[in-house]
C-alpha cells in the first residue's frame, strides 16, 4: 500500500515552524507495510488544498492529512475534503456535547465558532480526541482511504496510534519494511559511494540511500518484503561487503550517533576522559555529555582559547606555544597530556585549530586542526584540514576527535564494541540515551597518526 502525507498550515511554510508530524507518521506507516511515496506542505488556501487532495487521491490508496481541523476560518481541511468528495457536512451532536463538556471542565463557555469542529462529512467516522477539541475523521471513497488528523503532535500521535493503526492493520498485506542504517566517519560521501556502489548494485529489490552530513556519512538500506528472513540475510550480505570496502570507517550499524558509540565504549572499558578544547569551543564535551549517564565517564574539560589559559588550565608550556604556535602538533599533544593529568582521567583529548573565517595563513590555512589523544601508552596526534565554514569545521573536528577515541579502543586490546544485534541496555543493564549501540569492528587500517611517549606516564 502506498500513502501520501499532507501537512496543512501556512505556518509550516515559514522558517518558524517545522513539519515533524510527517517524520512520526512515516515511521509508523512503514511498520505497517505502508510506503510513503510523497509528502507535501500546503498553506491555508482552499484552492491549493483541494488540488493537493485531488492529486493525492489519484496516486495512492491512503492519504493522511495533519492540521486544518480547528475552529477558525483558516481551518479548511474538513470543508475542502467534503466538497471534493461531494459530501454534505452534518452536525454531530455527540461530538458537540463532548466539546462543550471539555470547555466546562476548564470553567469556560464554548465559543460559537467551535461548532464547526462538530461538522462531519456524510459517511465519515469521527475519531475521538480527548486531548483537544478537534476530532479526527476517517473516510473511505471508491477504495481510497483518508485520515484527517489534528495538527498538534500531542493530539495527532495518540489519535493515529489508537484509531488509524487498527484500521490499517486490518488491511495489512504482510509486506513490511526491513531497514538498516550504517554510519561512517572519516570518508566523504563520494568516497563512500565509490567503494560501496559495486556491492549494493548486485542486489535487486534493495533501495540504498547515501546521505552526507558534517563529520559522517549515513547509508540506509531498505527492503519492502514479506520474507523477513530473506531480507535480513540479504542485508547481512551487503553489510559484510561494506565492511570489507570501508574497514574500520563504519562506526555504527543501527543508526546510533558517534557520541553514543563512544560513550558505550568508555563505559564498557571502565574508562574516563577529559578534554582541553580551543577551536571547537567545547563542542567535543557537549557531544559526549549529551548522552544520559555521561558523568560515569566524562570528568570535565576546559575551553582554553587564549594562550595564557592553555598554560594556566592545561599546563601547556608558554615557551612551547611561543616557538611552535598555538595551532601545532606539539600544543595539541600538550593540551591532551595536560588535561589528562589535571583531571586524573584515563584519556585526555586536546584540540586546537583555525576555524575561521579569519586567522589562517599559508602554512596554517583556515580548516587546519590538530587533535591529540593522551593515554598511559603515549599521545597520538593528527593534523587534518577540514573544508567548509566555521560551523562545519567545528563539527568535523569534534567528530574526528571522537573517532580517535573509538580507534584507540579498537586497536589497543580493550573490550570490544557491542556485538551485532545485542542491545546495549541488555548487555550493560542500563540505557544510554535511549539508544542501542552496535558499533562496527573492521579490518586494521592506517590512522595517519604519530605516537610520542607521554611525558608524565
């Protein structure tokens, strides 16, 4: 079954409001074997709304609309659909009594305009809404189905789950979406595509999407099938091919974020970490502490932009900064080593660079970042040049620093990441930010880093 989602509301066509309802509906529809083939956002205009519904009903079996069921003149969904289908609007006294009772519970008198919300197209089923005044509507017309739902998510979501899902489940064909999401870091979108395209193109019936964002690339594998075991085996085979092509660049197989994967590794290995950041302005620490339970592994950090505070807070020798420059391998190494010993953590991260847009030079252009990781075994340091604007450089630098921590555990004989298919909550008896982590272990590769003994180890 194919579906379209229509988000109704002129506010959704401004930069101030996002259509988040469509994301929820798509996920829930996919669980039922319903594929969403189109989404649209339509303002509060009767002609535009009529065109949107008319065209959608020509294409798909199921149309779900959110919004436009309120009591005001610009709430046009109910009237527009009734007119399109040639159905009269009839006042439903039961709905009206429910709306009046809701206002009485607030010790208010119901405004006359709310009567509009009790108007139901002929043949439509009203969907109760105990969380608001706008009832939903379920309509069927010549083999097609329409669900008209209120716009506020707190009203729309429970109404969809309680009223629409059971109706769709009765029509389920047995076809389901099998989805897998791999995340890769350290490679650009085109490099990932070049390596994996020869693999996924060998498999028919698998939809592969490669998406790029600062610091990572996502690969989504989707199969619509009624043979779940076969689909899982197919995706397993593709994933194994990706592991050979991408080696240790895969950091997640279940869509978990890089910071969640690193948090899991730190907890699993009973490790603690601290950070001294310059150009990232605390973004590395922010990403780690965005995960619930971060106090278990993150001891603290400093944002030391000035040279004086690099010395005062992370014990970087002033003479080193003067001779090598604040953006240098030596200062990054000293930052990582200094904060590790200051905080008493097992690992220390130092980040320094030129985020721009100014401050670059021929020797150290904008985007130059040095990242170091200090442990009892020594200090590893990397110089990387990131493209993009200031924000992109900071995001990519924080991702590269997180990835250095992952590589440290990957190749230093520490506890491995969670095996494929094992939920983190089950393995550790806890939840980490509500996510399950299945981090990838790949073949060794060059990390392009230098290692120097820790001066204080």
